[in-house]
């Protein structure tokens, strides 16, 4: 791949990363983030919003929250995996806000 400069794994990793990057602007993901927010209760006046983790129910600044997709997108190791990966990654449902610790537990529970 790429005139011999990329392995198959590196190529599909690049495609996967590019597609995941595009979910930053996916409306259902943004709506899940909006649904979990409230005006900040912190003394820090620069902090406008805080977000509630869907699992532990604690409140965090935005940098402490990750939007999790409850249906795993799956692997992307070949062109035959691409349609299902895209279909699951850009799903309209299944988005939830989790703090970094809960997201790590959820992500690695398998």
C-alpha cells in the first residue's frame, strides 16, 4: 500500500482513524453530549458546562467526558469490513456520555 510505504494494518488503521475523526461532527453524537450537560456548578468561572456520566452519574468538565457508542463499530481490516463498519459507526442511536474511567471499563470489559 502507498507505493510500498505502508503495511496493510497501517493502511486500514489510517482509514479507521479518518472515519472515527469524522464522527466529531455527527449530529446524534453531539445531541448525546448536549443531553448530558448542565450549567457549571464549579467556582471556576471559565467553565461554562459540566457533563454527567451515564454510568457513575458524577459531573465532569468536558475534557473528562467521552461520548461512547454502545454498539461497537467492529474491526476494519479489509474492504469487505467497510460497509458494516461505516453503518455501525454512523448510527443514529446508541450514543452515551461516559467519564474516562467508566469509558475505559466499558471499552475493555470484553
